[in-house]
C-alpha cells in the first residue's frame, strides 16, 4: 500500500500543473483518500488492539467496525448504515457511515445502556435459572465471564496500540526524512523581547525552559513557548542559543500578541532562504511585482550588487535584507538562478511611498536593546527625540529612515520627563551605530512600534498629524447623520485635517472599492481592500504601521474618508483625503522570500526508533499539559478543535508530504490514546474505572449505578461533541 501511495502522489501532484477540472478533481480525490486512509488507520489500530486481546483470551467478537453503523432515517427514507461490510468466521467486519470512531462488539458487552439488560440475558448459559442472579452461569466466551485482569488488558489494548503505532509512525517518518524549519534566529521582531535582549540572527535555539534539543524545530520551539505562556503567562522563560563562538543563555519575559492576549511570543522569526517564493508578484503595486515575472518563481538569489550570497549560511538572506531595509531609497541589482538553471539579472527599484498627505508625530522611546548603542549612549525609555543632527522638523517615519541609514555617530537631543510626566530637561546624546543587521523592516512589529536595530531603540509612531505634505481634497458634504467615534464626547463636522489632529479611523467607500477591484481582481487584493471598506479603526490590534502598508496597494487618486479628533473638547473632523505619491520611499518593496528548510533523517533503524520515541513522548505530554490547563481556565474554547479541525489539519499536513502526514498521525494517535482513557463511562477509561473497583472490592459495581453513570457519560460526550462541532463551524464562518 505504501509503495502504491508513493507512486500515486507525484502523479497527482504533477496533474495539478494542468488547471483543467479533471486534473483538479483527481488531485482532490487523491488527497481526500490519503487523509481518510490516515485517520482511518489510527482508528483501525486502536480497535485492532481490543480485537486481538479479546481473541487471545477467547472472547467472541461479533463486530469489528471503523466508523459507526448507526441507522439513519429521514422521514420514509432509510439511508445505509455502512459503506461496506462482510462476515468472516464469527465476526462481521465493516466501515460505518459515521466517521467519528470505531468499535469492537464483544459478546456480553455493549456501550448502549438500552441494550445492557438484553445483553446480560443473552450471555446466560441455557438451562440456568435466569431469575437467580447470584448463581447464574455466563457464556464462557462472553466478555463478563473473563477474569478481571483479562478484561483490563482487553480494555487497555486499544490505547497501548495507539501509543506503539504513534511511535512507529514517527520513526518511519524520520526514516524517510522529515522536512522542517530549523529553530534558527532568522530575525528578531522590532521591539520584542528577543530584540530587547540583544539576541542576534544566526543563532540556533537549543533550549526552551527545561526542554533541550540540538536539532530543535521552529514549530516545536513556538509551541513550547505558547504552551508555557498559557500555563504561566508572567513567568520568564530561559532560552539557550548556540552561535559558532559558543552558547548564550537569555531570560526573556514573553510578550502578549495584540490579536490574542493569551498567546505569548518572544519575537523570533523563521530565517529566510535566499530564494524567491512561488509567487514573486504576491504584493500588488510593489516594486517586486513589477521587477519579477512568473518565470522567476522559486529562483535562487545568488548575488546582490555584486556580492555573492552564502547559501550554506544559517540565515543566507540576511545581508540582502539588511541592504533593502537600511537603504530603502536605493535600487538593488540581483542575479537569479531560475528553476530551469538559467541565470537572470534583475533590478529591484526602490518602492516610492504612497500617502494621504500626512506626516505623523514621533512618540517616546518605548524599548531599548540591552547594552545596545542607544542604551550605552545614555538614552532611557520614555525619552522623546527632539532633534537629530540639529534638525527639529521630525516625524515618526522620517526618523526611522534617518537612523536606519546612519553609519557614523549621530548627535541627538532628547526630552526627558520626570515621574509625573513633566518635561525636565533637554539632553544631548551621541549614538554610534553598531553592526546589528536590519533583517526585518523597522515598521514590521505586530505591536505597532518602529525599531532600528543599528542604534538599538524602538519608539511608537503616533496617529497624530505632525505636518501636511499637500492639501486634502475638498471636504465632503454635511454629515449630520454621522455617528461619532465611541470615545468621542464632542460634535461631528466636515473639514480639512490640521496639525495636531488625531486620526481615529480610515474608510474606503464601497463604490470606490468596486472600481478598484473590478470584476476579476485578485482575491488577496479583495481581502485587503475589504479591511478598509469595513473601516480601519487605528488601535493596538490595527496599528498605524499596518494601515500605511495597506495604503501602498491602492491606486493613485483613490479617495478615502478619514475621521480625526481635534482638540481637548473631542470634536470629530471628517475629511476626504486622496492617495498620492510621496517624495519618500517605504522600507518594504514586496519581496517575498521562501523559508529556510532542512531535513531531519535518521541514519539507522535505531536512531529512527529513538527519534520516534522522543516524538511520541512529546506529543503524549502535549495532550496531558493541554488537559491539565482546561480545569484551570487557561484554555479557551476557540483552541478546542473537533472532527472538522482534525480533518483541516490532516489536509494541511498531508499536502506537505508522506512524512509530515505520519507526524500528524503520531499526534492524532497520542490524542486518541489519552482521550479514550479518560475516566468517563462509555470510554475505555470509564470501563477501566469499573474494572479497578471490581478488582479491589472483589465484586462488580452496582449495576443500577453503573447504568446511570454510563448514561451520564454518553450524554456528556454528546454534549461535548455538539460543542466542538459548533466551535469548528464557527471557526470557519
């Protein structure tokens, strides 16, 4: 079967190169088949464990099903309960139409409480007095007739099989080779915890807390940080980083994501390969979109401005990205090696900025790199940059470009406040830029700050008008029906923007959006434009940086509606502004690079088993940690996935290849093993609880109590199933 699947997968993938409907259907069918076989295999081996153990102890197995063969009726219409079945010997084998599990029906054992009494009578040996409960004789091939220790083995065999096969799945995957993103510091998010700690790109993360791995995967590192953040949100985390010159240890306080407060991060990004993505023109209206063609897809960048790129480096694209983000006003000459082996020279021009004619105020310094140039020069958090080299006409994004381009010592004057927020004094500082690489745009932080690595400082851009580069277009008509911003206590009026106004939101009229998109617009552009149609309310989750990036994809002369608060009385000014070409350049040119990948492949069967065991143990512990956080309220419902989410994850992993699918099956196996062994009646764990009681007490638990608990367990499972189904549906709405 595996050889057949290996042969089919490249064929199906190749057929997707033809955009025809038939090839698309064949690929989708092949993908669905692989997903179904994978998930079905995990269920199959679980039930196989019960089946083999039962047969070993002489228990009659009447049914072996993957899926549930529940009769389904819709009025007079009766649907088939199975996708197929056959009988071999005394056992009926089949696939049920409800793909939510499986079961082995043993003589004398039924999880349906309504059938327990009937089942109990059925296994009494013919000729016995069925009214005499104390002296009834059971069919020796029935499940209840077996000793407690045998029944315990039968019940636990499914879980044991899942654990064993989960390890084997991972071992086979490592035998073939698992593609992964190494946990290398590709870049540090501007202003984030790693940035403040001075963690440099190129280091290999080898330790997160108490867990260490010299070949750590980036996904595993991120998962560990997220999990620890849920368990102990405010606890610092120990990070070990290996550099060529030695290992360094950092203690970081994780930062909450503005989009999901419970999700913690340290601000480390996956390293980029010096290779274009599969769609070089991904960002519309960008320099990259105009410079590259579809023929450049997945091309390697072998040189920039005559400088050869070291493809074997941990972060091969770092020098190129630093060149882009430190000199946004200069063109860059690239030499590409395309997928067909040919070489091509491409000129990547600077990206001229688009704006709505506004310069934005510079906020105070909010973070400094530990022992970085700015901190060593005496700068403090809270300082406000007043002048650079004697120039006082500053704005947030102009300062970023000045500092990023600086190579020599810079003279600054900062305004410092006392503890009550009152200006104290002007302080002159001289900052000597260091050699820190600017691998991410200074404006790329998801929390909205601007950070310049070479000087080691971050500040917040304010959505306050510092200057106007041109006049805004004529004001709209009267807006008597306009609703003020939620925090406004003043009135709403039309008018032009003025220095000192604080922007509240920006909106693109629907008719203008339709004109931009047309009938055949790219779906990616549609999604971005829709954010403006829905109104971009400037906030922590919708920062100014992202708004300015979004404006770059709009055509010139696009008219936007802006609302701004003026003065302390809270009056709201509503203006129409026009997108226009600016005299400046933006940092981001729309260059999309592929991620650096590696393959972890076992050199021997022993190493494969060792890696498989380690993977199985980690996935097993992941489930236990997740379950432990639920009663403490540390896990929100949105993180709980049901069958639809399982299929969605299975689809994503299966598309990445055979080994990634096996790694997913390892995770699924450990989930199934633990969840099935929870002490809930109707699950294997619930049966085990009753058996432990019987072993200790020397007699079976009260049948009436067992019946009531089983009913309660089934109701609880049905309720949980309804909740996770609803959660799955809401997740994709």
